[in-house]
């Protein structure tokens, strides 16, 4: 495994500074205020009270801990370190002696565990606990949290090793966690348990009946919980219970409830409708789908057994061609927070949950490492800039849960949500971004993403078994300009008597035009591999399959400098003709960014009715409350000024209307 790069300058450095100095503290304050952290104090026997929040609330605290640990790796902060160490100590006291830790049961149903696995998310919570332990260890070298994680994992292995098909989690995550734990410990029991969870999914007969029985149990337990909460509050009139924020707003079609029941009872909502080897179509809850596919891909990468690769590539193609929005957003049906039918991509109904984009990024990262195909790195980038980054506001203290491409009002950034899964998920992903930039195979070094960074010295295997110790420095002007400089700061051949053949592969994005490359100032002839599109175009106008890797074979030397330039033209994207709702409409992109029109920039105009003049559009640097950004300015057909901003920035100036798709 390569060491991660350090992002110390440029566009993403600014975003990560907000994550490290504002977002992580805001999230802690919200977790404290909501009672989530206090739940652990009650479970540890250190405080009175009743469990607050959803039964899966523990997971939000674990994701915060993982984000904080990752932040500390590159942003030393005594205050944050104190919070992290104190919370880890609290977890150690709250964890039961046999490794179990789930505050909902420990507080309300002591002695009860592993109930209603499809709904109550015990394994999901334990998975995020384990991931936090792994990340804390990798970031700090300390084993305190890793030991807690291992005790939890050992409990799961002991309790689930020989169980049947229904003994899987309704929200996939434990599989990813066990595989990460295996990577750092080498303990095969964790690898085998993850494999068992993956293989038994989708094999339970009469799944719908079992789900109904679990749902009845969940409701019965919820009534008991409500009685206990009321009794406690009656006995403690001075206690002030936390009131969950309202649920996130999303426009829903008339048949939402019916579609949820059909999806859930068939097993599709949980990806329990078929074994993995038959899941060629993305269905159900989009986050759960992404986590499951990412786990299966990670298992293949770790074992070298590519049994599900063909199926995964089919599912990925179906997703990209028929079930993904222009922004890379996933999930067209708000009621199930997930996939709809082919070409069901209404921009106003788009759910496109922030966490679904993150789950897809995790999956794409694994596929990129297995296959070496640029398409997966390309989609990772596109979703990072658009479908994921939109989830966190500029100040790090406001968030979007679902991300429509058209908003007529109601959807706006909030400091917290009834289900606050997205804020800490974003923070942990942003804090780990330096680990998604490069990967290596014998004889090959892949450059997946163009972010300004320093890659520390590390050994890379060459094609002939020799090894080199190298370090890199990258300076990138993306997303605003197409200019990337990659410097080989260190190049040391471990066996200087042998050649050191190493191919550096640079990704040529689908959105770039006229690429030019120089080595030490001298132009290099580019023989660019061509992508030949077969079959239908993608429904919503963006095709990551067009990206390619450019292999460069040179006798490298310390100080070598590669300079890549490409043009970032303004592009008008059109949906496939089969999407009738998008006929006559265009979306504007530039480089890796999708742009949108926001009502605040167009007083007196109806942004849903205006028709843009495509020839008038031009990129313009602008300093505003949104920062120093490139806007796209122009006119509508009546000569009125038109301003488009990057989609990821919308909603940062208060309530507004917005649309990505314009009449054109």
C-alpha cells in the first residue's frame, strides 16, 4: 500500500483547511448537543439519561472520530487531539468486556443484541467503529482505538462466523470495515468474515416475510423506548430532551410509499434480491449499493480473486449509462433514497444523496486499482467536484443531504439533520483525499487525480523486480485552469546495477481538449489511446468512459519535470434524446465542473424559463462571497445578463432557486 500524499496548497488545500478548522468542530458540537456523545456516557455507567436520536446514532460519532483522526495526521491540533483521546477513552469504558458496543441496546435493552439486523444497523455501527480504529492507527500510530476495533471485530467473527443468509446487515458497511482491519492486521479471520457476509447476501428465501417480522419487532421496541423516555422525563422534569431537526426536504412523486414497499419487500432496497454474482443492475438504496460494491471490489483487490469483476463492470456501465445524473449524483427516487428505472432521471426529483456519491467514489477507487482503467478515476474526480463537494458549505458548518439538479425552493443548507450521516462522511473522505491520488503496480505508477500535493518518499516496484525510492511534487491549477506540473523530486534505484523500468501513467480526462506534454521543457509526442464508443450514449450527457491513461516510459532521473496542459472549453451538454423531459435543454460544464444558474444572481428573471445565448458564454474570474472563482457569464436570448456558478457552490448565500438544465 502506498503512503498517501500531503495536500499543502491549491484549491483542495483551502477546502481541507475549512474541514480541519471549522467543519470538524462544528460537527462535534452538534453531536454533543444532540445527545449522541452522551449516549456513550450513559452506556459506560457514568451518567444518567436516556438514549437520544436514532438507534444507529453511534455511527455518526464514529465517522466523526475517523475524520478527526485523519485530520490530525496532517493538521496537528492539540485541542482536537484532546477531544479524540477523550472520546476514545470513553468508548473503551462504554464497550462491553466481550467487545460489543451499541448504545441503543445497552441503554434500553441490556443483554439483547443482534436484533433486527436489516433495520437497526448494529453491524453498520460496528463497521464504522472498526474503520475509526483503523484510521486512528494509520494516522497516529497509536493502538488504543485499534484495540477497541479488534475486540468488536472478534465479537462479530465469533457470533456470525457460521450463520445463515439473514445474518447480514441491512446497511452494508461491516464488510468494508473488516477488510480494512485485515489490511492493517493480517488477521485472516477478518478477511474470511467479510467474504462470508458478501457471499451470503441475496440468498435468504422469503426475505420479504422476514423483513415484515423484523419491522414488527422494531416497532414494538420503539414503543418500549418511547415509554422509557417518557418515564425518565417525568421523573426528571429539569431534563431538556434534544429535539431532532426536521428531515431533509425533497420533492417526492405520488407513488413514493408504494415504491418503497415494493423495493424493500423484494429485497432490492437492501441488495438482498440476488447473490452478488447476479447483481448486474444497480437497484435499491444508492448508498448501500455503493458500499456493497466497494467492499466486493476491495475483497477482489486484496485476494486477487476477480470473481465479481465482470458483473461489477456491467453494473457500473448500467449505472453510468442509464441511472446517473450529469453531476454524478445517484438516486432518482427520494422515497427509497435510491435508484429508479432506466432513464428515470428527473432533475427536480433527484435525490442524489451526498453519501451516495461518496460510496460510488470508494467503489471507483477500488475498480481503478484492480483494472487500471482511467474511466473509474475519471468518475471519482467528477463526483468529487460535483455530487460530493456540493454537500458541504463554504464555511464548513452547513450541509446538503440530497442534491437535486433543479430546485424551486425548500432545499437549502442546514447546520444538521435528523439523520446526520453526510457531514462526517464528507469530512472523513476529504481528510483522506491524499490517499486517492496515486497507486502502483509492478512497473507502473498511476497518477489518478490532479491536486497540488507532495508525495513522500517510498519504494515502488519496477517491472523487472528492481525497486526505486521516489518522491513527487505536483502543482495543479485545477479546477480553474488546465495546467499540471509533476516533479520527480527523488529517484533512487535500489539496485543501481540493474535497469529500473517504471511507466508513469497520466490520466487524460474526458473533459480536456488539446493536451500538450513536455518533459524538462521539451515537447513529447502524444500517442493518445482512443476510446471508441459502442452502443448508446449516457442518458444525462456525461461519459467518463472517454478518459484514458497515457503511458510514459523513460529512463527517469531525479529532477525530471513533466508539464501537462490542456484546454478547458465551455461545453454545452445535452441529454440523450430518449430523455424527453430534457429536450431543448442544455447544461453548461467547464473542465471537471458542472455549472448552474441561481436565482440570487438573476433578480427579476425566471431562471426556469429564460433561454441562454450559447455564443455569449465566457469564463470570468470573479471575487465574491463565494470566493475567487471562475463564473461563466453571458446573456439570455433577450440580452439579459446571465451568470452561472459552479454547482457545488449553490445555496451558500441563503435560500434560493437553482437549475443545472437551461433552455437552449
